[in-house]
């Protein structure tokens, strides 16, 4: 079976983790600081604070921004439930916006409709590796939190995702663009904000008591992160190459292919087929290929809210096929042959 997702761990990654494990210094220390600096400088942002997950990074970022009980935060419906969890920790109110049909990204026009006096921020995920409409979103004049869990290395009009909002958050979960097993990062050009986040995430040795967290990354995870970061450009090249092969096969059959507006760079975290027959995933499975729904369940369905037609149609019709740097050439061949057999 070709799995839907798989991390790419090589000998250098393993050597780096072992080096730190053998050093005896394994909790948060110098390695985490080096990873924060390297990652911030890769994205082109002044400072970074590592965390134990993307969800934790989001919780810390919003806490440091002063978002709390009763504040409304606009998020898309078509995204994983991590965003809903982070808002729940803060007792903030999620306000869901619909997505654009082609790009799966949050629709700035629908965002504007959902503004109230209590709107505190918008969380903008760059879905599946394709940057959202940042100019339109930034022109709304509400604090923007970029969610780059799926978009590390992608660019909007030449600007890396993660450098355009007030803060950005990343996830280094096993199967994201780069991994530390579990892990996350907040980036910002606002150094005091990053210092606040570091303070919130380190409870020991404080003169005062106020609520803090323990969402720290370990030094051996950070060593893996830095090794993965060195490989990220290569990962992205490989993902783009595989995407080009799928697109060529689909175009040959007259099937729709992923939308990539000219002013942005898609890193193809996912390759999504937007209009599949209902038994497509079953047919692929029969041929040894695991496919998934890109989002398990849109958030408006968890919350029982009507009125998200684009999220609903993405949910019912879209399927994600395997795409990751470790996919072998003969596996790619099997996948394209299967696409031709089922859709051709
Ligand atoms: C994975 C993901 C997160 C959460 O990251 P974790 O590290 O799993 O907590 C947040 N937002 C998006 C868009 C994600 O894909």
C-alpha cells in the first residue's frame, strides 16, 4: 500500500538527533535557540519561538496578542479543528468564513461580511501549500495571524508566507512540510512579542506568579528540525516535480487540475482532485494507493452552522492523493496509471 503521507527522515537527520541525545542536554536549550534563529532567517522574519505543536504555537501567539474571552476571531470553516481548539483554550469566539472554491483558501469577501465590533483577529491558513489572497486580507485592517502549518517555503508575490501578518505559526508534525515529530513555531518581526511568548512558555525561575505554559520543544527535536530545514528546498522541488507529473496526466485526460494563481508559488503540501467520482478513493485503494479527504470535517459541521456552500462542496467532492518527497518514481507511475484508468 502506498500511504497517503509519509515523513522523509534520512541518515543525517538521525545523526543529528543522536548527537544531541548523547550530549546529555536534551530538553530546551541551545539547539532550540539555533533552530528558532535558522527558521526565522529562512522565512525572512526577525525572531521565532519554538513550541511543542502548531496548536500550542497558536495558543501562545494569541495569548501574547491579548486575545481572550469573548473576542471574535475569524477563521475559515475548511481547516483542521486545531484552530477551534486553540480558540476554545482562550474562550475566544470562532467566527467561520467560507472558502473560495478553486483555491480552498479563506474568502476575503466573506470575511468582510462577518466583521463585528468584537473582531480581534483573522487566522489565515495558506491551504495545502498555496498562499491565500494576502493583499485583500491585509487591506481589511484587522490583525492577521498567518497559519503556515502547510505552507513553509511558499511565496505570495515574492514574499514568503509567514512574514506578512503580525505573527505566523508553523507546525512540524510528522507529515508536514518539515518535521520534528511533533512541534511548532511562532514567528514575528515584533521581537517583544516573541520575548513575551518565550516567557509564557517557561514557568521556572520567575519572580512573580502568573499563568504560564509548558509547551517547550526539546533540543533533540530542534536538531531534527534544523536538519530538515536544510533539506526543505529539496523537499519542495521534489513535491513540485511530482505535482507537475500529476498535472500533465490529468490535463491529458481533460480533468481539472489544482488552481495556482500566477502571482504565487504553490509548494504542494497536498495534491487535490476537486471533482472526483464518489467511489474514487475506494478504486485507488483497490490499486494499493491510500487517498484521503483533505479536511476530515469542516468546522461549521462540527458547530452545526448552515451557510458554507464552498466548504461543503470541497468536503464532499475533493480527494487528496499521495505527494511527498519520499515517493518513489515507480509509485508515482502507479498513481498516474491509476488516475488514467479510473478517470480517463
Ligand atoms: C497541522 C495544522 C495545525 C496544527 O498543528 P499541530 O502541530 O498538529 O498542532 C494548524 N493549522 C493547520 C492549517 C494545520 O494543518
